[in-house]
């Protein structure tokens, strides 16, 4: 019986080949090597899903637009440097004044793009920016001295940002948002991860805007105006269900000027505003000192649109020498809890489990 079935399948396959022609073979993964004087963008355009673009050590002055899924762009560490060209490209990435753009669409998000081991610096806006992406993965990248965000994404899910250095950027070292140029409810990232990065000299080390379901873990944040900012509003669903875990947040005492919507920033460790059900646990927060309304170690702060922080858990953090307070609940929203935190000064008093509050 089995022999008869196999013969039938063989006959059927042969008939399909005659009717439709031979079945297409799978694309053999290719490594495209780019050397100094050659174009990264040309290699990206030639690449197919599954390919790798290896960029050798050198300086490359161009904007790089990636619109192909399942692609790896990899350099040779800090010796592979991408800088602004004398004349920006005419594509969307050049118009955005950004170093590397990973861009899909709402109907067809770009999936599984990996960026590795290079430096992107000096762009007027962002170093690396993803839009409509799924599982964009950025590791061992240095993003420095870009005008806005060092590394970031919007309208994207399941991104991973690990072991990067992002420093001296005009806005955030790493910035994840629902969207940056329009209003909208919080986006479920389905588990984005910002982990083990070093973020220094930025306006904000890690900025999270109107998102749900992500983790910020194991990062070192120092020398910024603020360490971690988690920002929500009154939209539905609300921003929240986030984990801010085991980060080292110290001496974020750089001064950043006020904006039309926000007071000046200085000496803020971790700030929550307008978010719910977020867990801030196991962080080491020290020596964040300033006179801003947002200054302090871990601060729950009133939203500019009046949305209260709600049901957030601040637990088992170690805080020291933050001024004017280690823990500050300046919002007094419903259901926020403070448990097991080692600290000295809290606003209002009584929120430190150990020490004098």
C-alpha cells in the first residue's frame, strides 16, 4: 500500500513540474563585503533575505536605508564608522538625516534585521532608527554625538537592544516609542528588551514613550541629565506593564534646559509619569542630585496631561545620596506601592524600608 502511495506522489510531482516548471531553489545565503571607498547602500540593495553585509574597518560617509527583511549589517567594531555624507541621499533615510534607517510599512513590517559591531556618529537626527519593524536586533553598536536619538524605534515590536554604547546624543541614548510625530494609545511591544547597554552623556539614558510590555534591564546609566524616563498619558490602553530591573543608575547630573512642555532636567535617576502596572525592582540608584521638579533617585511625577501613575511597584531597590530624595512620590496616584527599598530620604516620609525616612 505504501509503495503504491509513493508512486502516486512521484507521478503527481512530475505532473506539477511539467505544468508549472521546476520549483524555485532556496536562496544561498551570501556575505557581501564592503571595503573603504565602496558603498554600504549598494551592498544593502544587492542583498537578499538571509544575507550578511560585512563592512570592513574604515569611515563611510553615507545614509544607509534597509528595506529588506532577515538581513545582517555587521562591522568590525568601533573601527567601522558611519558618518554623514557631504550631500545626504535623496531617499527617506537621507531626508530623515539619520545614519541607519530600518524601515517597513504598517501592512508589511520589516522583520529580523540585525545590526552589529559598528559606530554611527554625527548625524543631525538619529544614529539608528527603526520604523514598522519586528525583531530588529541592535548589538555592540556605538552611537555617539547624534542630534536626537542614538538608537531607537517607533511603531515596532519585539526589538532587542543589547551591549551597546550610546553617548553624548542630543536626546536619548536609546529611545522606544509608540510614535514620535502623532498622538496615539500605548503600543504593546510584545516583549522588547533594552539590556546591558552603557548610556552616558545624553539628555536621557533610556526613554520609553507610550509603550507596554517591555524590559529595561542591567543597563549602566551615568552622566546623563536623567537616567530612565518612562512616559505615558491618558490614552487607552495606558502605557505600562513594564519592568525596570537591575540597572545601575548613578550621577545623572548633567543640566538640560527646559522645553515648552517640560521643566529643566538634572539629577533624575528613574522617573515614571502617567504609567500603570510597572515594576521598578532591584536597581542601584545613587548620587543623582539636582534642583529640578523631577530630581531624585526614583520619582513618580505628575503627567503634563494629568494622567496619574497607578498600581506601580517600587521594590527592593538600593538608593543612596540622591537629592532632594531617594524615593519621591510627587504624583500620589492610586495603588502605587513601595516595598523593601533601602534608602534614607523619601517624599513623603515612610517609604524607605531601611534607613531613616
